[in-house]
C-alpha cells in the first residue's frame, strides 16, 4: 500500500510523497524506504511501528530532515525540504521541529531551566519567563527548575526533554522510542503528557515505538514492513497493535536464531 490517506479535515504538517531511501551500492543496495507516501495532519499523534529493519528510523530521519531521501519529496509545515541547503535545514529543524529521544539527551551540567530554554537561546531568542513557567508547569517540573538531570528520575528527565521540545512551539515533535528507557508506569505518565500536548495544545507528534501499549496512545498507528507502509490502525487497542505486530513479526524475525536454513525459504 502506498498512500494511506490522512484524516480529511486536518492540515498536513508532514507530507511524504513516493519517498525512497536507498543505502549501499549497486551490488548491496538496500531500500530502507521504498515508496512511502503519507500525510500527517496538524494536531494528530501518530505512532510508527514495524519489525526491526522495516525502515522506522529511516522514516523518522527523512521526515524530520535529518536525512535526505534518495528520491521523492518531504514537506514539513508546507516547506519542501529537498532544495534546502544544510544550513537552512538545520535552521528549519531548530525552529520548527522538536525531538524526544529514548536516552533523553539532556546536558548534564545544565539545570532543568537551562536545558529547557536551550533551543530558544540557540536560536538567538530570549526565553520569555511566562512561557517557560507555563511549559514547566505543564510537565510538572515547576519545582525542579534548578535541579540537574543527574538528580532526576528517568521519567522526570524525559519530562524535561518534552518541555525542551515544546518550548519552541514546533510544528511537529518527533519521538524516537521516547518511552523505551522507562518503566511501564512512568512510560504511561509520559505518554499521557504527549497526548495532552496534542489534545489541549494542538501539537503534532510522530513517535517510533516498539511498544504496542505506547502506540495505543496515538490517534493512528502506521505499520512499516520492508520499507513500505503496509497498514494503519485508527485509535487501536494495545491488543490490536500487538496482533498486527505479530503478523508482521513473522516476516521480520528472520534473523539469527529464527532464520530458516538455506533451502527452506520463507515465502511471502
Ligand atoms: P528500523 O528502524 O525499523 O529498525 P532502519 O530504518 O534502521 O529500520 O533500517 C531499514 C533498513 O535499512 C535495514 O535493512 C537497515 O539495515 C538498512 N540501513 C539503515 N541505515 C543504513 C545505513 N546507514 N547503511 C546501510 N544500511 C542501512
């Protein structure tokens, strides 16, 4: 399936058309993405899932302008990324995109306040006190502004990272396994926070995850297999997501221990 339609009314903040990303040379070519077309509406929360090696990271990197597709186009907030020079891309990422990573990626020497306001200062903008206070309140860290990341729990650190992503009011926040390093309870808190940013703040969020429970917090779950979007579920339960993953996993688990011996080929 090439084009899974976006919800009709919402304006598309992220748009990929016929995106292909090929690694390697002519002899060992791997199409990490192989003709992906998708639109992600403003104020929506999308999870991207798929077996290991299905192209999730490549999707995220291409959609976020961290990597350039071999062919096809990526539009971000109405801007075509392909003609942009590296400096323009960096500027666009800094101003229009927020990132949340599994490993939080906070600066250990800086306080919570300085970590959160760093993107503004990098962009040469003076942080507005009211806006900073509001975002710290929203993530429940108003009392921790002078703490350093090392003094915080994993969940609190990820909330700092979310505040840092929200502070620039980006067109879209990309999450790369944002709950991957958290326990179930803390992960749910973080996902609820992301959900609230979408619901109350109109934030657009795209998150790669392995976790069906995490994906079930999204409005829509997109499934990748072998570099292609193969299905999508709207507001699914974790069980429905897990079932779909099991289905795709049967294809994706052909590695090391489970790989069939030569001659026993797996047919698809
Ligand atoms: P996922 O995130 O779903 O595990 P990736 O997007 O990381 O999948 O990778 C998709 C495919 O592209 C895999 O076959 C992977 O080996 C290949 N790939 C990804 N990055 C590179 C790279 N830099 N060089 C060569 N192959 C790559």
